[in-house]
C-alpha cells in the first residue's frame, strides 16, 4: 500500500529536485537534455537498491505529461524499497525551497543515532549560539556582542528551519534560506511590499557565519603552531567574537571532536553541485577557545562595568544550570528598569530573597542596551543595603534622589 505524498508536483522545482538528489550522492545514469534525467542513489553498488532501478526526473514543466511524471517520481521517493538513510530528508528539503544547510556534530560515546540528554541539549544550545554570534557579525565586528544586535540575529533565526538528524549519527541540522530578506532594523513592515526597505539576503548573513567559523579554525591552528592568541585578535575583523568562541566550546566540551559543516547550495543552471565547508574542532581546542574568549572579553568588561542600586521588581524562572536573570528598578522619582544576568547562578537566590523582603541591593555588571531594554551582563550582587521604605525615606529627608547618587552611563541604543 503506497503512502500519501506530502507535496504535489506543482510544488516542486525540477532543478531543485535534481540538486537535492545530487547533494545526497545520487548520480546521473541517463536522460535527454532539457527533457528528463535518470539518477541512481548512493550505495546502489552494495545491493541495497533493486537492480537497474533509477529515478526519472522530468525537466520540461511545459510537457503535457510533466505532472504525471513528477508525481510518479515523488511516489518513488516514499516507496519502501528505498533505504530510509537516503530518502528520509529529501522531501522536506524539496518543500522548503532554496536553503544552505548547517550540520552541527558532536562526537558522542552513546550508541549510533543517540546522544546523552545533557550533551544533546548543549549541542542544540551551541548550534543556536553559533548562528546568533555569526549573524551579528554581519552587522558589525565586535570583540563581544552579548545582547547587542540580538533582534537582528533573532529575525535571521526566525527564518531558519531545524531538520531531522541523520540516521546512525546525532547531528543538529539548520536550513538557512538563500533569498529571504532579513530586515537590518526592527520593523513590522512587509519587506516584500517595500523594496526600498533596508534588508540583507539571508545568504549574506550565512556567508558572514561561514567567514567567522573559518577565521576561528585558522586562529586555532595558528595557536597550536605558535602558542599565540594573536590570530583570534586579528580574526575579530572576520567575525571572531567572545560569543562565537563560547558557542564552539559547547561543541568540543566533553567530546573528542566536534564539527560544523556548512553545505552551500547553488541554483545556477550551469552549476548543480553544492560546495561544503567543514570546520572541525577537537577536545584539545577547548582550553584554547577558553583562553581566547577570556582575552576578547577582558578589555570590554574592564571598560564598561557599572554599578546600580535598586529593588528587584521582576523574577524569572531560573533555568537549571543557567545564569540567573531578574528585573531591577532604581528608586523613584527617576526610576529606571534593568534586566540583570548574573555571572554566578547561585546568586539568584539572593535576588529572590531581596524580592520577597523588599530589600534594596547593589549590583555590578556590564551594561548594554537592546531596543528599549537595558541589560547588566556578567553581573554580581555586591551588597544588600536595606529595606526599600527605609532607604526611600532617608533619601527624601536628605533631599536627594537615587539618580543624584548613581550616574548610570547613557548607552547607544542598538535595536538592530
């Protein structure tokens, strides 16, 4: 009994169909130029494919039998005779259109096709952080981004799809569109209806991620040959950042090897082949990435650290093993609100206590602004000052306000 098709012949671009198969290792075994091609899947010489079986892909969309032939080709792909290892992700890729593919792999001691739960969570988190850090480098080259350009990176991620992991391995796959416009500034306007709106094709953002990964691999190799971190310093201009190095540590940590493979898809009629870039990092690279990330963040932290005093007005649900985050408000009449991300998750309990007891606390960290929110990163709770009511009364009696005592620096707004 045949299975229902997940898409129709009218939804498939025959050129894309051919390219997707070739990317999976299928080879042409016959055909007529402009009319059709016959392809054989990989492993056909190992007895895993029926003898002399091939898939016919019609190319002429104007031919009267095109729809019938394309429907037959799609039906063959879901036929049980084809090994799932070769056909499992072909149809989804045909549905999503032109897309470059990221493959994040972390060597695991678990049986093939599986990964330890925590290692799997870390791999997904690292993959996301890699895409975010690389996307931000399309806007600017900074030693450390933190929350800066977070909205732009978020818009890029909103257009990325996560695919199935390959059979026999555990790989996080991300499909990044080629032509989709990513707005450079925050806007709810329809980019398609406003061609003059500033936007970057998603492919350009993906290229920035690839450049940053390549620069990082070169910097790691340079360190192993010279013992110098200068390659990471120089690589900032190519997209290396504290954020990217931190993400890559999650791929190499507790693993013999990790890899990010970037499969560039081409839709030029004269070039139906894809080009793949592989960036491999080993367990021996973990301390190198750690040292380099500390180097890139040291100067930024020194220059920007500030202290604020106020009350905890908002608590978030603390993630297991993650940094504590809470909202903080300075005292009226010139009250300002901040989001605080603690460097030590254990200090979150002190914030909860301050909230429950309505205490004023002093917090030190590195400020950054994202849209209308001001964040304090790598923050620590310096001290507890006292009950809010008592401190407010004391300030009023002295004729001063919180703003008079603590000047928080004005930050350039980054709503990209």
